[in-house]
C-alpha cells in the first residue's frame, strides 16, 4: 500500500548524495533533508507545523517557523532558514501560509501523478470529509492476506490502525490521514520513482483503481 523499503532506501541514498553538493539552494536543501528521512519526511515536517499552529490559522511567523525547523532537526544555518522564510513571505506580511509552503516543498510531480494520488485518496475517503479513518478503510483495505491477521496476532481494526500510522509521525499518531498528508506522503514516494508509468501502475495496483 505504501512505499516499499527499497524505494525508501534508494530515495534516502539519492537525497543524501545530492546534499553533498555545496551549491544546493536552501529550499532544495530542506527538501532533500526531508527526503533523506524517507517517504514520510515532508509529511513529518507538516505535522510539526500543525502541532505548533495553536490558533489554527495555518500560518507561522518567523519565530514559529524557526522553532519548527529546530524541532524537526533539520540541518540549516540561521541565515538559510531566514532566506527560506523570506522567499515564502512574498507579500512581506511577516507570516507564511504553511499549506502553501508544504505544497512548494513537495518534489515536483506531473499532473498524471497528482491525479492518481487524488483518485486513491477519494477512494479511501468513503465519508467524503477529507479525512481517512479506520471506518473509511472497512471494505476498501482487505486485511485477510495480512500475515498478522492470518496468524491471529492482530485484529482487523489493529491492522487498519497500523496502516494509518504509516502516514503519522511517531510522536503524533492521531489515527487520521488528511488529503494534504496523503499527498505529502506520496510526493515522497514519487521522488524515488523516475517514470510516471511505473508510479501510476504502482498506485493503480496498490489501491485497485
């Protein structure tokens, strides 16, 4: 359903190699640092920002943005963090919209890839509330062939929750996947796959689209 271990390993290696280039601009450097953590790297950064957004306005000032970068443990100099913030604060308001920031941080994807990710999420989100929960997975994600279900180690609901946790950061498992989180995750998977045709085939097979 998600990225394979091989995809993640290849992507991490590719990102780490690219980080050795001293001429990488700050935004690309941040993107590569996220990808070096695997498919859920950008999703994880988004989670850090969401936790920090106390007033729920989905925007961050420079102090919050800097703290988010530190909390996530990215290796950027203060001047690089400031440059990234200034690029995204295009209107000079002193705040940035973190949804817009994360969309631009995602590795570039073709329209075909974006469309198939959107299609997979729509299939999962049976209730149409822009969130996928355990209830949404019933009848969509078949656990019968899962080894831990077959052995009796885990119930259907436990396996559903295990699947949802794939899209969560370890310290903030809320058992929900939003459309944005799903896209952030698969943008990471996409970065490890060169051909559109292979990515589309993988998504089609995984989600029976």
